[in-house]
C-alpha cells in the first residue's frame, strides 16, 4: 500500500472513530469516551491537516521553489546537529507521501531540489499547526493528551524537515556537477 493511500485511510478511520466516540459520549457521558473523543479528534486533525496542507502547497507552488533562497540554505550548526542526530543512519527509512517526486529517473536534479523545498515548507507548517490542538485543552481539559499528540506529531514532521535539509545540499551539488 502506498503512503498516500495509507494516509488517506488513516484519516478516514480516525474521522470515523471520532464520530463514533462523539455519539457514544453524548449517549453515556462517561469520561473515558471524552478521552477517546479528544484522542481521535486530535489524531483526525493531524491526518486531515497534513493532507489539506499538502494539497494547498501543491496548488500554490506546484513543486516550484527557489532552492537558492536563504531560507533553504543549511547553516553550519545544522550540519553538526545532523551528525549528532545521526540523520544519515535513519533518513532512508523515512516514508514519502509521493516518492516519484524525488526519483532522478523521472525528474531532473533541479526539479527534485524544488520538490524538496516544497516538502520542507509543508512539514515546517505542519510542525507549527501540530501544536494548535493544545489550545483546545482550555475547553476540554486533559492537557496531557493534547500535549503528547501535538508534540508527537510535531517531532515526526520535524524529522521530515531535517531529512529534506540534510539531503538537499547533495542534490544541489549534483545540479552544479551536471551544469559543469
């Protein structure tokens, strides 16, 4: 099963579970169902938000980004951080929503670098929006559920940001090598 299909399926399942637990919570009023409603609501939010943001950025940018802009440049301290995090060891195990965007047999290195920049922006935005559900603890309580699901989502997407930033300098070297 592709990652795109898996994400869509998980979004649908979490939305269905959310609806089911809202109904059961309304019928019973039991605290456990409030906890399950919050949990599946937050999970549904994270999956749906990721899918919607990906579509939004695709429509807006169409995998066209200027990888020479300052925002996309890797700083010296990042390189040391990536060594400390041992990115080289785990980066190839990370899934991709659409691996064909990064396939050099289909795209030029320039197109791949642009797709990497767009993917980085998507995941950076997701990191920020992952923290938003914590605000709902004001109304629902159970701050720890919101905290753990929000931080978990943010950490996972930060791994994708790191992976894009770690890999892009090599892709840019390939572009320069091809131009020479």
